C-alpha cells in the first residue's frame, strides 16, 4: 500500500478527488491530511473519509522555518511515500523541500505564471492555450521538474468563469495521473 499525505489550505476539492479516486483503491491510501487553515472546508472532507487530519496553523509560528519544521515532523511520523500539495497556499523553505518527497499542482503551464493569481494571469494573457502543471517540489517557487501538464484551447470570447472551470476540471485529472505516474 502506497501511503499518501495531502496538504491543503481551502475548499479541499482536489483532496476530495484524490480520496474518491485513489484512497484505499489500487494500492493507495491517504494516511494524513494537513491544513494550515483551521477553517478550511477540506478538513470535513478528510474526516468524512476517516483520514487523520492535522491542523498546523502557520499563524502560530514565528517563522516559516519553524512552521516547516512542524510539517516535516508530522509527515515523518506517518512516513508517506509521497506528499501532495493540493491547493496548499504556503511558500515552503528548504527545511521542507530538502526533507519531504512531494509534488505540487499549479494552475498554469509552467514555467509561465509561477506563484499566485496564475489563473487570472494566464487568462489575461494572449496565450492560445491554458492548462495546469504537476511538478516536483524544490526550493524554487513552482520551479521543480515538471511531471506532467494538461492543456486546453482558450477560444476567443471565453469567459473567465469558463476558463477557471476548465482549469478546475483538468487539474484534478492531472493530479491523479501524476500520483500514479511517480509511484
């Protein structure tokens, strides 16, 4: 059984997709879900699946390094085969990136539009395609080796809502495929 840990900050839709499509299926099990946001909706989703949830509120730590040290300690207790950053809205330090084998989902075709507001920046661009990337996490923000990308055509007159909706659909598929590919 391959053990997965999932880090998230918000609604938990990507976590929910992983739980529905991989948890306790085909040799995968989500053994821990961690949120840095005590109000994240994803907490209840993980609990509904019986997954152990840990809330590590970054506001309770005086530095990024102290927060990352707590993440590493919590993850090391369950020894996951892979840690997945699925909407985890924190920039991680080398304390995390040098010690945890992890992948990240990013809502643009990297190397374009690293960091925040990637969907908005991609939509506002003259690019003819939009998409998502799953990459290895390293010490450079959204700079790790790309595992896979999924894209779609951005047609003339496409609304931002349609563009974002398409991103949300393909990012879940990309994340699942990337997990299977690397394990």
